[in-house]
C-alpha cells in the first residue's frame, strides 16, 4: 500500500495540471495483480486529444480537438486476488480512480495459460485554471468502463482486446481579450487490441485502438491511436 501511494503521489505532484485533454488508449490487460496488497505500475507512451476553445463559433463555444502523443501512467493495488484498486493518468488529462474485477483466469501471480476476462470502471474530475489571455477556468468530469479479454499464447506471451465506453464533460468560462462560456460533453466508444510479454516482474505491452467520439458541440470524430508501455508488478 505504501509503495502504491508513493508512486501515485509523486506523479500527481509532477504531472497532474489538468488541461482540456482526453486519453485514447487504456493500456489495460485483464489480469489483476493477485494476492493482497501487491502492486503493479506501468509507464507508457500513448495518444490523447486536446481541446482548444473555438471562439470563432457562437456561445457556448465548442472545443476543437487535435491528437497528440502523451505520457501515460497506470497503478494498481490488489485488495483480493480478483479485485484491484486502479489509478490511471495521461499527461494533463483528468486522473481516474476505480477498480478492476477479474472474473475469468488467473491473476498476474498465476498468469500463463488460457483465457482471462475482467471488467474495469473508473471515475475522475476536478476544477482548473489555465492562465493567459484569455484566462480559462473550467470543471471536468470523466467516467470510463471497459470489458477486457486476454488469451495466453505461451506462458509469457498474451494477446488482449478491449471494448470500452467513456464519457467526458467540460464546462468553463473565458475572461480577458475574449469572454464567454464554453461547454463540451462527449462519449467515446473504443475497440482496442494489443499484446503483452510478461517476464516476472516486468511486462512489455503494445496496443492499437480505434475510437468513435460523439461531441455535443464539435460533432463526430474518429481516432486511430497506438501505445506501448513498460510495467512491473511486485
């Protein structure tokens, strides 16, 4: 538990300044850490979209999204053999805290054969200010749920697929050279596939994801994103 809190606290202190960003990759395989009070941590390079307030439109101003690479973090703490507390964060996007429940297959402590399946759910949100002219003040809220399946091709090599749903909401105000309100609500449906190489205590992962986003003001957009990461569990 102490190790989990130290990792999460250090990253929050150095990278949790929130901007109008939404992650596109989950980078989550189905296995829980296993046991009680064991920890998993992963650092990854992945993709997200960043919203800029489009003041050329009428109020409430929509966000105009562009894709970019970002550093991602994942941490898990096992409560039971099949249940983890999870924390995910992609640079400057809202942090998400939740759980993963593995209802098929063995945990990371027993991994290496057959099928694995898990359900994850996470929630986050905060208030933030971005200094400048105009100054941006906003509130963010996020929900993310996913169904994850994996299959072990060998005792150390796994393929996994994810079906995910996420919702993000941003509401804020501009002040300065441009003033007014902006609001954006979006739902994101994602299908992803990846592979993992596991050599205890290390895990190397790669993921490709296709996301269909429906934004209340910006309209429909699609994204193809890639990610790779290195993790360890202990």
